[in-house]
C-alpha cells in the first residue's frame, strides 16, 4: 500500500495534492502518512505498519472518507477481525497503527478528533511466563560450559536483554574497566532485507547495563575463544566487531541461537521454555534478590516502572513477606537493645 501512490495524488502535508480533507479517503491518508512516518520508524516497524494498512485497514474501511470515519466504524472493524480469527494482539497492533496515524491527522487539521480514542481495544491474553530458578540457571550454564553459548546465556540471565539486543552489541560498546555495556542496537531479520541492525525497541531500550566482575571475566575468556574462531574461519571471516556473531563473524541468526538453547535445556534436564523467558528469569531473580524495581526497570529497558511491576507482580508477595520478616527482626533487635 505504501509502495505506490493513489491515482491523482502525491503526498503533501499528509494529504494527496489538491484534495481538501473532506475528499481524502482513509486509504489515501494512510498512504501519505506511512510515507512521511518512514523517517521516524524502524525498518521492521515500517514494514509491519504497511502490512497492517494493506491487509486489515485498506480492504475494510479504506474507501471511507477520512472526515466520515467514526468510532463505530473502527469498533466494527475490530469485532469483525476477532470473529474471523485474528488474535487480540493483532487487533491491538491494528489499533496502535490507526491511533498513531489519526493523531497525526488531528495535528495536521484534517480531522477534529481522533475516533480511536472512543474505541475499546480487546483485552490481551498474556502468554504464560515460565522462569528458571537460580539452581536451574546454574544447571543450564553448566550444560553450556565450554560451548560458544555459555557467555551469551550468562549475559541473558544477568541482564535481561532481549534476544535481538544480545546479538547486537559490538566489543566497542563494552567499557572493560567499569563493566558498562551500552545497549544501542539490535539484530532483526526483515523480509526482503535479511539480518539488519536497528535501534532498540524503544527510547528507553537505549541504555547502559552494568556487568559484574564474574560476567566480565566470562567475556574476556569468550573474546579469546572468538579470536581462535576467526583464525579457523580464515578468509570466510567477516569482521563486524560483534560480541556474539556467527562462526564467520556475521550477525547470528536468532533461530540458530534458539535451536541450540532448546538442545541445552534438554541436555540439562530442564523444562522447555522460550528464549524470551530468560529475560523473565533475569527480572524475577533480581527482584527475589532484593534489587529495587526501579533498577530492574532500567536494566530491562522498560519505559515505565509500572510496566515492570505489572509484569512481575507475581514476585511482589514474596518480597513483601521478606520485608515483613526484616522489619520484625529490626523491631526485635531494638527491643532487646532497649
């Protein structure tokens, strides 16, 4: 949809040239909006927005005039999508695209209000979260010992970095003396482009994560191993300066990482979990160890602490019990001292 312009118009200030707001269809507006928004969107997000517009919005409400678009049109669209098998998460993404696009239309003066503000989004059924205990993490790392995955898994469970963020850092992003790792890019596979580097998922995703001495030690050992891999690869090695590349220096395929991770879980006799659950494991372990939720939020790259507390609310009751015990001991000590 974003690849070709509608008949009779280019893009100028968000509307086809020569057409007043009352003569711009939803499809025509979205086309112009996607063209203008491409400069601020990550490539994968841009393609996702284009797909949503082409598959879900254009064929349904695309022919409506933008000025005639009302909340009931959008609510009916969501209901129809759910009835025909679309997942709540897909409809919520559809809503996010429409809301963002129509907010720009309001700012451009094409419409007076954003009709998506009066529409109900479907409730999101959160995927079941599975985490490893500290003992299970030790078993996993023991199974990975001497393999090229030991260090990347160690970094995953001590930082909570997303999978793409784990594959994006370069050695130049690591400050060895301070243990500061700058998270400023991720690796993603984009259709038609292959593996590409992109910015983190959100502005808060661009962050600095502090690594402990043990993790730094693992990285030093791993760097020596990587130097040997480069020698073995010879002329096939493609230098990208990546911390966790493939065996020839190119960005690592996420599916290869996941496949090896699943094999290690089986070898260690551990329950099957998603690779993303290592992020949940890291957050849960940090909270259980008494790390302040604000620090957990910053390490995970969440935009708000409320998001962190909402996702990991299951950990909070045990934290409250521990706080109660500590306060009891404090009061007992003060009474005995008195």
